């Protein structure tokens, strides 16, 4: 094919609608998986890929048929992220994966140096991490980004089994996250009202959510109106609904993914997470006006997106699932303005108090998260007593800035 023909075909391909016929599903995938993937959309190719590792102890084997099962699950999950990115206006983009010629996902299988019981949920991460790092040091071409998902097969003992998987690490640690594998971890059970169906939502939804953390995402909830329409955000309690009930990604989530390394389109040569120039917030002011909280501030520094998350105290990790995400910060010459209607945050205790539905006074906080072009995030958190919010202004208890989100 000559260059001219290639250019014409490429241009034609760009005009094609994003339909199922545009995507080939591997022949060896199960019938159920083929049906689930029938409405697949064609994805934008990525510059970097998620590292997917299957790690097991030296006395156990990977769970049966793991390459096909996990490939089907990952392709489905990649589609979920892409469809949500597309719905939020970012195009058919998802985390990139390295694929094998047969259509399976290129899973890096590593046998650990120790028996499986040496890599437990509590404290196993360090040992696994060291062996995975040693593997990447010996095979640098296999490390395709900063982001790594590590799957481990369930233990089989008095407590754990394929019917009650566990024993292994299952959490996120920075840009590494863990999930587990078991015999029925299979797309054919998705959405089924059966024990295997419910188990799949728990562990597949869990993997989808943990992967989100590994791709830089904090917890968040949607506004009251959005949740009524779209269901539960994956980075809220969506790990319990994924596959069973409507589950979605908020626009705030998609903005972070827009500058997450494995979502970068081919040709985007950004050195991800390399910068060290914080965004600072000056002179924040919070007032009540026309049934809404109005936050004004000045932001200094470079950033592509700014998200705001509002919540009740405490602010500790895993006590922040209910924080409501907003993206409509108006910006002009560094001056920023955000309006948070009380209706949108109706589920927060503070909002109930402001609406006169609840007497108890409490502490609230707003996190302003700045997303830079290289994916680095900086947060400025302001905290206040809900009871102190007035039309004239609000005294802050604390204004705190930190790297990350
Ligand atoms: Zn979480």
C-alpha cells in the first residue's frame, strides 16, 4: 500500500462511526464475552500501557484458564472506562494495554521466590513489590508506564476458597494496585443474580475501583441530580454496583484520567509526573448566596484542570467516599469561582444543617485539586464549620496544601 492510499484510508477510518463492527473480538473468547463486547467502541491508541502482572507463590499455580478469563475482563473494563470518557467529552480513550497477537492481554506472569502464604493481605505488598521491581529491572522493555496492576490467585485453606476468595493483597499503594483471581472470575457471570454473579461484582467491581486508584483517582460521589440519572460513581461505592446496577465515572474522574499516563494518545511525549512546580491558592473566600455556596480563590501556577470536592469531616482516606465532585470552576486570569448549589450536595450532613433539616453542627471541607499537564496533582483543602457559613463570609479552620489528591 502506498503512502497516499494509507493517508486516504486513515482519513476514512477517522470518519467511521464508533460501532461494534469496527472492533474485532478474538475468536477464542467465550460466547458470553462476545455478546458482552458486541457494542465495543474503537479506542484511541495510547503512547503508554498499564503493566498487568500475575504474581503467584512458588507452591501454587495461576487459577485455571486465567489468560482467557482475565483478557475478557480487562477488555470489558477498558471499554467501560472508554465509554465513560467518551460520554464526558474526552473521546474514546481508556488505559492502554499491551496485547498479544491472538487478542489476549499481554499478562506478565511471575512466580514468586517464596510459598504463597509469605505474601498475605497484611504485609504481603512489600515482598511482592520487591520481586516485581526486580523483574522490571531485568526486563525494562516490559515496564510500559508507572502504573501496575498485580493480580494474585486466591488462597485455598480453612478460610478462603474459590467460593470465598481472599488471603492476598487487595488495595492500592500509589500507582500500584492489587486484585485477586479465582476460578469463577469470569465475565460470563456479570450481572447474574447468582452467587457467582454477586461474587463477580464484588471482585471485578473491586478491581475496577482499585485500578482507578492506581491510575491516580481519589474517591468521589456525584451530585444528587447526577446520581439519580446515572447511578453510582465507580470511585464512590461503585465497586458494589459495577455490573449489577448503573455505575459511572464522574467528569472530575475523567479530567484526572485525561492526564493519566496510560491514557495519553500515541505521540503525546509528555514526561509524566516529572514536574515539581506546585499550584498555590491565594485568598480563598466562601459565602452563601441564593441557595448555593460560592467559593472564590486565586490559583497561581500551571494546571490543565481544577476539580473541587466537598465533604463532611473526617477527611481521612476511606472516610471520603461521599465527597461530591464539581468541575465547573470558572477561571479568568487566575481568579476562580465555583458555585455549589445546596440541592447538589443534599446528602451531606452540612447541607442538611444549612437547609434546616438537621441540628447538629459539624466541620466541612472543600478540596481543590489541580491537574497538571504531566499528570501531577496538587490539592488545597479549606475546612470550616458549616454553621459559620454566611452571606458575608466564612472563617476557615485551616487552609492546607499538599501534593497528590
Ligand atoms: Zn477506594
